[in-house]
């Protein structure tokens, strides 16, 4: 028996099979995406409500008219620059399925490096406290919480819309060890200290040509002053008051900003400064530890 999502009889001259729709979608996106065939597959599997891997087995099935119309509409939106994640409403990060909307930045694969480095500084079988600044969809906070169930993880964002998405994701993933707070950076956690602070703040310069390709995403989560360093500088300057003695600050940044970030960390008294490259070999995450004299913590 055929699936109710497909019409497998009464083929017409205008009928489109799954396989032909994928070919047409790939061609339509060839000048508008770095991964046109993958995008076409993700969009069509979303329309049909099936896993992408199942498309091969359904290749000869006919699409219903409403499915074809929806698929073509999604292709047109993708051609206009709308991220696939916004079109499907989903994005996987650290193998976690996340809800995403235009209220949040689309989680990037390179940001998983921030999680990897954070886990190096968090015990597996002991309580600890983690702060995620600029949490957005909650991707980093939820990834850390899933790997360290004894950790108390707090995600902070200045956008109420973003926090709504983050809380939806925490509920869907049943992660009780994560809480989210509204505020600008450390203003949301007055007087609190953490073992690890992670941040993926805005770090794109305000006139960077790359912004044209990111027009669909929230500017608030992308742009940080003339050199893209304003948010990073603010976080670094305030972090010492919110770190446990020997705690770590981990920052995602642009691929040409590692030297400036290192200078800012050193200026604020951080030691053990080290930059880590992402999966493309580009400088992406810099860490530093803070151990002030005991009298400074009084």
C-alpha cells in the first residue's frame, strides 16, 4: 500500500516523481547554494515528512500537487537567500535536533569546536557551573548539558525571541540542568561565578561584505562594531569577576581575529591563552584561564 503522502497512479504529463523533483531542485539551486543537491534533499524530505535517506527508496513515487507546490515555494525562498534551517524550522547541532527560526542565528558546524574545548575543562562526574553567553537557540548550552548532566548550565541572551526558542529546545530535549536568562552578557548573572564561561558572540565587522549573504539572520547576533571586536572586548573585560579561581573563558571568533583576542585576554590578566582551529583549519576558538590573587576575590 502506498503512503498517503504520495500519489502513485494516474500519472499525468506534468507529474513529478521524487527523483525528478530532486534533480530539478538541484539544478534550480546550483547558482544559489554551495550544496544545491543537499539543500534540495533536505527541503523535499521536510515537505514529505520523511528522513532524507528514505528519498532514494521513494524515487519513483509521484508527488501530490500540494507537495510539489510547497517544495517549489521552498526552492524559491532558498534561491532568495533564506537559510535551509529557517525553511525547515530544524537544525542538527552536536547530534541534537534543534528548533530554529529567524529569531536566532543558525547554529554552525564550526561552533561544535566551542563545545569540544569546553568539555575538556568540565568534570564528567562532579558538579560544575557553566555560563553560555549569547545562547541564541541554546545549541551550545544544550550540547554541554547533554554531555555533562551534573553541570548547572545557564544560557544568556539579550533577545526575548531567542530565549523562547532556547527554552522550547530545552523542553523538547528534556534537559533539566539548563536555565535561560534575559540580559546583556553578565548583567543577567549579577554576583554569580562559573567554572567555565563560553561565548559565541557577534564578531562580524559592521561593513564586512560577508553580511550580504547573511541578510536573513538577525544582525544583533552577527555585527559587533567597526572591527567586529566590540562584544568580544566587553566579555573579556567583565569575565574575571564571574569566573571561579582557575576558571576558563572560551570564545568563538572570526578566523582573522585570534591575535586581537589574545591581546585582549592578556590585557585582562588571563593566562594559558591558546587558539584552536576549526575543522577547516581556521583559527576559531581561543581560551584563557584566570587565577587572580586571593585578595582580589574579596
